[in-house]
C-alpha cells in the first residue's frame, strides 16, 4: 500500500520521463544518498571503508562501464581490467609528469586515455561480433598488461612496476583518510551512475539497444552502426578507466599491472551477469553479491563453525556456498537480481490485491 502509485499522474512529457516517476522512489533514493553521505562517514570504521565499501563502489562503477558496452550495446568484452589499468597508469603519469595539474583533472584525463585505447580495440567490432569479438578484447587484456610490465616508463622506472597513490587533494581538501577516500569514491560513482542513466535514456542509448537487438534492422532505419559501436567502446572504457584510477588510488594505494589481470575482468563480467545486463541498478546489486555476500558468509561461518573445522576447510566451505548461490540465482532468474527487484516492485504496486 505504501508503494501504490494511485493519484500520481504525469501531466507532461518531462514528468513522464523522470528517472523516478513515483515520489516514494524519489524519497527512498534521496534518503539513501543522505545516509551514505552524512551518516556512514561518522558510524563506519577504517575496516569497513577500506575493505568493504570502497571496493564495492569501485566494482559497481566498473560493472557499470562494462554494462554500457555489453548490456546495452550488445558488444561482448573481456578486456575490462585492461582499460582499468590504462586509466590507473595514465592518471598516475599525468599527475607525475605535468606539474600543478589538479588531481581530479588527472582522473578525467586517465579516463579519456582509456577511452581512446578502447576505441582502438573496438575497431574489430565493425567486422566481427559475438565470441569472435570476445577473443579480440581478450587480446587487449594481454597486450596492455604486457606493455605496462615491460616498459618501465609507465611506472616511473620502478623495477617492480608498482605505482603509488599521491596525496588525494581535491579543491584544496585532503581525501587521504579512509572516510575521505570513501566520500571521494562515493561522489564519483553517484555522478557517473547518474550520467550513465541519462545517456542510456537518450538517443545514443536507444541506438545502442537497437544495435544490440538487431544491427541489420538498426542500419536499415538509419542508425550509424560504426559510430554507435565505437561510442559504446569509448564510453565504456572511459568509465572503466575512472574505476581503475579509483581502484589504484582510493582503494589499494599501490598497484601493479598484474593487479588488473584476467581474473579481474571475469569478476566484472560476473557482476553484470548476476546483477542483470542492461540495468544500471543491476551493477550495484551484482557488486553487492560479489563483494558483500562473501564477507557476510565469512562472518557467519566464522561464528558458527569456528573450532569445528580448520581455517582452510572453512574457506572452501565459503566458496562452495558462494558458488551454489550463484548457480541458484542464475537458474531462478537468468535476467539477474535487477529483474527480481523489478518483479517485486510491480507486485508491491498492486498489494494487497496480488503479491
């Protein structure tokens, strides 16, 4: 009954095109943002910021970048971690080699660098599609990692190839503390999630979905296929580059090229599959499943099974439970957790007549 939309009429196209049509959704979203910005920094501890919340937010942003390319534009990719690495190392070099350049501007330049490289590796999508394109982006993953490992200039001639985060100064404020890094990451994720929502609801987003559903029909009705696909790679790689910069500088503090390996690309792919492809909310739900659920299982198993089995077996039990839950959700709802949430909202609107 609380979620009922009775009496809420759209009297203009603008009001009908709002992101949140119901006032209940708008208030829930605003209260959630207020809690995240104004309450969490004061009640959270360093462990929650550094080990739980920041990686959750960064992986949500990385999933958002891949979802624009795969979920909305229909272009398969396994090079997500490579574009994250490009963004991280480009941001580091812009800040290191251009004196006086604001750190926030370095973030944006790192994202644009990843976008340019993404367009280059997106050129094969003009001729191939499906699993063949997947192999092409897989080549980007190995090539970028090889370049960053064998050319020490990108890591400022560090023999180990490790880059370290500079002081996080934005508009004269130092965000190097755990709470500050959380707020910087949260602000970045909220801004890009909003911009991505606007993009997918625009003409470009509709073109992406038309190409995803049937590129031949999209070409017949006048959609520029090449431009649409390359813009999808550019936008996706830009957001992944920003996510890579956040992963290196607000989460880890130091990172090496092997920190953005193929395993990271698969992790991001699992996030959008579990959360729901073609959904902005699905990225956050999928990242919560990948990041928060293992931590919850670890705490529960440690409290219930401590002393009964050794630590090594306990980790194996956690992996078995986690893998079983993934299989269960994919069987129960192949369209991801976002579809479950949409179904719940539709039933809540007609409760108590039907639920």
